[in-house]
């Protein structure tokens, strides 16, 4: 009887062949892996909080306070400028921008891909628990005279950023 190779054993255990060679992946492949890993960390955190009965809103508020420290000093922003910056962050997580209007007073966008419904299903986590992460931007927006809101519609997320009434031009 012939011995099975280690690679054949690995293939049987995971259901696909594992490619080795960390230095052989293209930048695009690494970006996709990084996006999946970032989303997986957010999804796993949402699941952890939910399992322990902790509120996702408090988690998002805490993340927002910490993320705000990484942005430039607070100053008034227009709505489109703020939404554009947020869309850059969501794209870094793997979101796709389906539509966008970056008006200075009222900016809107629709995205798909964050939270990734397939990855949420793989982890056994409801998309709505993960989507609470979107509330982190509320703190950042407030410090920039912008009101931030979002809502889920199936696999799409609708974002709205508005200049606070009576605030700068």
C-alpha cells in the first residue's frame, strides 16, 4: 500500500488543496485576504458580544471614540466630504459602492459587501449584529458637524450624511 503524501492528507482534511508560498501571492490576492480577515474580526467580535449579552451599540460607540482620534483635528466637514471618507473605509473592508451622491449638505450612498452575508453565515452570525459597526462613524461625524445614519435593506446598506442645520457652509 502506498503512503499518502502530507499534501494529500491536508487536501482531504480541508476539502481543497492549500497553496503554500506566502511570498507568491499577488497584491490583489493579499488585499482580498486582508478584507476577509478584517470582516472576520468584526464578525467574530459581534458574535462574542452577542453571546455574552453585551450591547453592540456600546461597542460601536467605543470604536468610534478611538477611531476619531486617528482622524485629523475635529473641524466642520461637508456631508459629501465625510461620506466619501467613510466609503473609502468601507471599501477597505470589501464593500462595493453601488450608488453615491456626495452633495455638500446631504450625501447618500448604497453599498453591498459589508457586512458580507456569506461570511456572516459561515460564522453563524446575523448580519444585523455586525452592521451595528456602522454606528462607529456617528462619533466621528458629530465632531465634524455631520449627522450620520444608515439602514440595512437586504444585502444593501444605505448611508446618509447631512450637515447639521445652522452649521458652517
